[in-house]
């Protein structure tokens, strides 16, 4: 298992079908949709060459633009900063170009099958990511309340950690039908998925993650809840999620989204950048050799959007930072939804009022990271005791702690090559603690914390460049890392996710489509960005009078059969 605290069921049969649907809310097989030889659909020839505004050049925007281009439409991408969004890979000044840091998304589960389609399409490679106690992780240190435990597998940890693992397994089984749902999703048993989930949504929409634990007899011990919050499962501690809706957590564990992660070799930002430059083999209307890059002046996206409003004939009019004004029959908005409330001047008529309410209620989590380049993966050196005798242990390990660093990841590309340490990856209040500090100030605090865990290790002497850092809540075009629903937010999320099906909306509220991972049921995962992009592509195609092939129905074609659970609004 890759989890510090494992999920309730371990699947040992390699022949079992993989989990492929991210979240039980809308059990649609996006991977099958993408793989079908009939393609994603077509628009009438009379619409070929029609411009469609794509606002936001992150993964969702680039995927949507790429697929619309293949249909013969002309995407016009607006991007305020750089292509990639929170797929942001940076280098270290003065260091080899091979040394990179993932400031946003850095690990992807196998259940991200729609995402994997595009990773394969552009020829990128992945490799196992060194999460706590993952097979790819040589060793893990869990340091709580000043006491450290070294482990290469979960059985190396004290009994209390295994007790906490058992408590989590029992909690999931008793409170959330874990095995039944996991099996139904693996088998793509849509009726069973919907049956289980409908009951849980009604029962748990108002419950926090922490309240869910407290309601379980298995977690009656405060000490167990505290350890679980600090060590968690999969990627580490989850206490920063304790105030969030338990439905958000169940979506993660049902789909094994927090297990068996892989990283993209060379950096995740390559994915949207390669899609931007890719010349599809199958393309309608445009000549062979056309790419998104070639459809844009100087090969660059248009600048930030500053105003969105509706004009005659239900057109969407876009004003950009250069003062250029263009009007479109359709637009896809993929940036962080809060941008519609602050950075962009918007007409109220863009969306129905209940959708504006949902946008305003969106809850974003903070997140920060800090990386340093080092001369080599020195952490693989073997430690010695006070008498100089070998201990058989690594001198430093992937580290989970309740100290300021919280999570420290060790990333290398071979024993004799320069490497990278993610000194700290934190969320919410832990991230806000870093906000006033510069990169160097953050590094000093982190080195002090790690020095208390590894007093014999001189990390500083191995550092070969300046640190790089990010606090996503301080990024002007993001204002947060990712959406996380609070209790009672299910109805809001449903409004945003289902917005791509617009036949029931008044005509004067159609034509602009929401996409991006914060519109998905699983924000913070690139798969959600891809899935909502495909929803929006279907929406635009339908808006222009197009259709999918009967053999490959799209998400909107089967919507009525698998629509997300609808809770009463009164």
C-alpha cells in the first residue's frame, strides 16, 4: 500500500478493472468517450471557423481549446499569466535545467484515466511519486510531539498507527459503505453507484470530515483522531480538511485518488504546453499542421480578460487587458471562479442568480510549497550511531511531522545527479503561517524544524541554489489553491458542475460554459479539470447545433440517466 493509513480494501487481483470514474456524483466513462474512434462529435459545416473564447490557459482551457479546434471551430485563448495554470513547473536560477519544482500539481493517481489519455497523447512519461510509505519511497519518518519513528513499511510503525489504520477502515465501512461503493465503481455498476451515493449525499451533506470521525465508535479516542489528522492516509495528514464536507473526502477514497501516485517526468506543465503546440492528425476544416499556437497571433494567447458582458443576440463580449473588445457566440470560462467576482467586471446576466450564489459560496483552500536544489540525493546515505556503527537506516527520509514543515518530500533522478527537496508542503492555516515570509525566511524556519528531527544531518551544506516558493492564496489570478466544499455546499457544487447542460436555462443565460477543476466534484485533481473541459466541449458543440456520434454518446447525451443527485431547495 502507498498509504500511511491504508484504505479499507486492498486490491490484490491484478486482473480487476481499474477505478476510472472520478467521483460517484456523475458516473460517466470519460476515458471511453476519448478513446472511441468516432471522436467527440462534430459541428455543422456552416459553423466551421467560428471563434470561441476560452478564458484561462490552464489544463482545462487548453484541453477544451484543443478538442474544439479538432471539430473545426477556432478557439481564442485568453491567459493572464502563463499557459498551465496550476500545472506550474519552475527551474532554479543557475542550476541545471533538469532540476525542476512542481509548484502546483505534482502527483497523479492511476484513476485519472481521462488525464492519462492526454499524457499519452503528447508522449510524456510518468514515474512513481515518493509519498509516505509508498513502494517508491525508500523510507519514511513520522515525527509527532517530538518523537520520531523510522519506517520502510507501515508494520515498522508502533502499534498505535496500525490501530488508527484499523479505525479508519472501520469508519469507512460502517459510515460510508466503502467496499460496496469501491466495488461498484470498479465494475462500473452505475445503478449501484447511484443507489449508494444518493443515500449518502442526503445523509452526509451537512457533516464535516471531523464530525464523521467523531460519530464513529472506532474513533472515540481523541488521540487516534489527532494522529489520524497529522498522519492521515495516502499523501499524509488530513487535519486541514477536517472542517470540510465528508463528501469531499469520500470522493477521494472511493476512487483511490490518494494512492499509487505518479509524477510526470520533466514536469507537469509540459502537458498543456505540448497540447498548445500539438498538430492533431485528425482535424476538421483546418489544414494539416494546424495547432492552437498557429491559430494565435505570434503563437501567444491573448492577455487577461478584464470584462465579460452580454450583447445583442445573446452574444458574449470579451474585453482584454489591451483594451481589445471581441464578441463571440460561445465562451468557456476555466479560470478560478472567484475571478468573476473580483478581477473581471461581469454583467449579472451572464449566469442565473443561483449560479452566482454558488460561485460566491465556493470555498478555496490555501496551499504553499518551498523547494531547494541539492547536489545529490544525500538522504540515501546510510546513518551511523554515536559509536560509528552502521544502523542500516537512511540518513534522511520522506517526513511527516507536526512541526512547521508538515510534509517534506525527497525527489531525485539517480544517485549521482543533482536532486530537489520539497522542504514543506502545507495547506490552510499551516500555509497562512508562511504567507508573510520570503523564500529565504521560509527556508530558515524549515531547516530549523528538520534539524530538530535530523540533528546529525547538515542539509544546508548540500544546497546548491536559491529556494523557490509559492503561496497560492497570494497569487493574484488564483487567490487559493483549490476548491473544497464545506458542509451544506453540495447544492452549490451541483449547480456549477451541471451548468454545461443548458437546454433548461433561459435563452439569455446560455452560451457561456464553466469548466476547471473547481467546477468538478474533485477539485485539486487534474482529472477534474479534464472532465469539466470535455463537458464544456460537449456544451459548445450542442450550442452550435452539433452532435456526437450515436455510437459514442457524450456526457450531455446521457445526462438525464446519470444526473447528480438533486437535493430539495426549500
